[in-house]
C-alpha cells in the first residue's frame, strides 16, 4: 500500500490535534488557595465580608449555617464561601433547616 505525502500530513495533523485536546483537558486552572480553620470565629476574622461555611472534604460539598450537617464530622473545616466556590467545591443539595 502506497502512502503519499498527503496521507502522512493528515496522520500527523490527527496526532497533533489529539495531543492538543488531551493537553488542554489535563491542564487545570489554579484555584484560590483554601484556608481551612478549626473554629468558626477564626474563619470569620479571616473573611469579614464573606459567609463562613463548613466544608466537608470527603464529600466535596459545603454547608451553610442552619443546615443539619453544618459543623458536623471529622473530615471538614470552616472556610470562606468565596474560597470554597473558587476551589470548585459544590453546595449541599440539602436546604436550610
């Protein structure tokens, strides 16, 4: 089977475009550094203009004050809402209680 110059060019183009696509998906945007606190008052002093939330690291969600799982568990910490959102944590689907 003969393979002309055009076939080689198409093959190289396909490999190059696949590398670009794979490279683009592997690149991550750096998020705002997350500053976890053990106590709610420490977090509130760190971000006075923001809401303090409880971030559950194991589940990858945050809870607002008034939710059932706020400040519950050993795998969490108090953080600022803006930092939690910027670090790509999602809000809890459970409503305020």
